[in-house]
């Protein structure tokens, strides 16, 4: 019998604010960070996981992870029921009071659940996307906490979705292996970048095979118009340009500001307002439904700060979003993201994950690849975000080729950071900070 013997935690921070990498309208000076953990075992590989923050408060997430450690030590990773394990973390009768299922406690829960998935997949000799895709529909349904979902999606409906996707799984795996999964890049679009850098990076993105880029907006209206005009002139009419306000606006301002940007054909507006405000998203979507050139819609996208599956359920029920943006580290890890993927499939809304942060590209590629193989069966209007920094700190970093994520083949969740990076960027005593 194997067993997890310890949970070791780390506060890892990268000084990205020095070059304004990651800067946006709400977060002008982020230091991309990870509250990181390692599940050590007595007979084999370790499990690695983390949750993403942007600096201050990372130590709070680390403390929350440590509060969950008693649920993990002693578990046999070869026999663990991953659905029951996830529910044991989210349904603790006392820790649940700190959410429930949102905030710092849920971020920590995601880190621990993802670390367990990393460990279990490593022991099975499979990358997480393939481990998930090889499960039966019944096993996938058992991963999900169905509480609060049955008015929108029942376990039986989820089984129907998964069984309908079974034919062609093998062929989709071959296609995925040969071509990869489509990506878009935010790298040209950070708000703190000067116009010359936006132009240079936008040209490079197109040369690298990306068919969509994203620009940050939301501070100064004239600057937004100028930057989007420059980007459109740089990439031409056939490249999609999404814009992201990072929750900066109220409803009326969001509608007015997007109508100002409409001549430059924005593909979607991301996080136009509070991530908790379902009705505001619905109002913005309705108001922008004919605002694009030619009378088409400016789509509404959100999700990176949506707290849990229940809010995603409401966004879909209310017809409030055109694009669902899951985050591998904000909701309750792999399990809750499986629930959200199934909800999106039920409502026919494409999933385009958020990955603008340290390690998020590495994780979320697995979820989209699983979705393609076993749930939606499609990559139509689906892209995974890509940013081109901090991958060098990972043992198994993402690989992008011709605007596509190359399928990961190394067992696990691609979550392990290099030991030298853990030491150098440890906060506050690592060499990068002293």
C-alpha cells in the first residue's frame, strides 16, 4: 500500500511588475505568483499543484493549503476515489464556512485537488488529459459534485452528452496528436506596453501562426480606441482581436465603451463588469448583440474570476455569455472544471480557458484537450489563451507550434516547477527578492 506522507508548501513569486508583464486595467502591477504544494509519497512520484495569485495575499493561500493537509496525509493514491476526495475538501463542515466554495479557501482547494490529479495520473503513466479521456462516462459523472446543478443539468443528461461523444474518440486523439489544440495569445496586449511593442508583438503573433490575439482595455477610452485601431491595422481583417476589461466597468459604461471600439471588430469583450453579476453580463450581451460591423454581435466572455460551478450555471441559464472561460486554479480543480465543461456542452457554449498567469497554460491545456476528446468533440470557436512568459520554470512546459498547443505526453498535470525556481523565487527570502 502506498501513502501520501507529507504536504510541503511554498510561496513563490515572480517580479513581473518590473516589466509590466500581465498589466491590465484593474491590476496595473502584478507579480505573478503561486501558492505551491508537493504531495510526497513513500514509494514513488510526488504530486504537484498550485493556485495562481498576483502577489500580496499569496501567503494567505499558502496557509489555506496547509489547513487542508490533514485531509491528504495517509491517502493511498492508487485507490483514492477522486470524486469523493474532492467533495471531502469542499464539504468540510467548518472550513466550508469560509466560502462556501469560493474565495481563498476554494483557491487552496483547487491547488490540493489538482496536486492529487497530478499524482494519480503520474502513477498511471498518463498525462491528465489522457487519464480523463480514458475514463468511462460513468466514471466522469462520478467526479462531479451534483449539488445545486440539477435544475440545469442532471447526471443522466451528462451521461447522454458523454456517451454521444464516445464514437470518434480515438480519431479525435489522433487529430489532436497530429495538430494540437488551437491557441490565442495575449502577449501583445498588456496594458502597460507602448504602442511600438504592441505592433511588434502583434506582427510576431501572426507570424507564429496565431489567428487570434487579445488586448487589455478599460482605463482611458481614447487610448483603447487608438491601441485597437493600431492592432487591427497591424494584423489585418482576418485575425480575431478579443479585448479584456478585467471587470473595470458598470453596464452602461461597458456598452458605451464597446460601441466606441466596434468599428475595429472586437471578437469578444472579456470580463466587462463584476464576475459575480450575472444579470449585468446578460444586459451587456443583449445591448451588444448587433453592435459589430455588419450588425453581428460583440460577444461577451467571462469566467476567470467566476467562483464556482453554481455561478457558471446561472450565466448559462440566463443567456449571459457567449464564451465560457474556465480557470484551472480558481474553481475546485479538475473536478469542478469537469462539471463546468459539461454545463457548457449542455448549453452549446464554447469554452475558451483563461491562462494568463504563471502555470495556467500548463494546466488548462489538459482540460481543453479532454473536452475535445470526451465532451464537446469540437474545436470550433474554441481557443486556449497563451502567454509567453515564465514557462521556463516548469519541468514540462507547454509547447506551442503554429498557433497550437502541442499535446503533452509526460505523465501528470504538467504542474511541477523546477527546484531552482522554487528556491530563487521563494518569497520573501529567495535571491530574486532579497
